[in-house]
């Protein structure tokens, strides 16, 4: 009897734990469904909380989506973080494989994220700019640590702009791929890798 009662008793989550739970539910729903098909009531029901509590953490659905994107962007940065001592060319292939797998699994979220940024949504645009800057820093740091390309940042003051342009190119290629471009994942990966290496090579 006591055991059953204990099983029914849920541990009260801290503020941070509850927020993480809600974002995890949101990440799954936004990855599986178009933005307009995700309802706050559905998120609250799956998480086992009231709609009012969800709005306490996130005042609007757009704020909730922006927070989900921020969480997922940080997760992607961790997944594609540079590995010390591994050549950039090898890391680029591995990192793009990871990124493209993520894009394919989160196609709806990836599309709406970039659509909202293009439309000027301020909540999403702020997250987008932060994510872009973090990706730039990560790539530049990997370049600086690589024996083959380590001297490039000092010799090429335009490199930061070039890397930013490459990120925009990669995004555009991924969006076309999701629209049904007749390219395999390996072809998309190789296309994006060649584009960055072409910028770096003399």
C-alpha cells in the first residue's frame, strides 16, 4: 500500500527542472509538427501542468518557441563542439553529419525558425543572432587550433564575414534539401564542406 502510494506521489520539480521539462516537450512537438499545429494546451497536458503555469514561464507561444530554439541551438553547439587535436577537415565532415541528422529529425522546427527570423520576429531573431554568433566563434576557434588553418584568421580579416556567409549558405542548402531537392545527405554534406574549404584554401 505504501509502495503504491509512493509511486503515485510525484516529486515536486524545481523551477529549473520544470522549465527544462516544458522545453523538452516543446522540442519534441515542434520537431514533429508545423508551428501552427502545436497547441499550448497540448504541451501543458503532456507535461502534466496547467496552462496557466506554462504561461507563467513563457508569456506567449512565440516566447515558448524561442526558448525551445535557444535550448536546441545550445544542444547543437555541444554536439558539434570541436575536438582538440582532430584535424578540421575531419571535424567538418563529422560535424556536418551530426547537423544534417538533426535537421532531418527536426525539419518542422528548422523551417519555422528560419521563417520567423526572415519575417522579423524579434523574439526569434534575438535567439537566431546569438546562435549564429556562437557558431561563428566555434568555427573560428576550431580554425585557430588546426595546424593547417591556424594562421588563416590572422591573415584574413574578412574570415569572420566569410564564415557567416558559409553558415547562411549551409542554411539555404538545408532548406532546399528539406523541400525535396534530389540530393542525398552525403551529397549535401560534401557540398557544404567543399564550400567552407574553398573559402579557407589559398
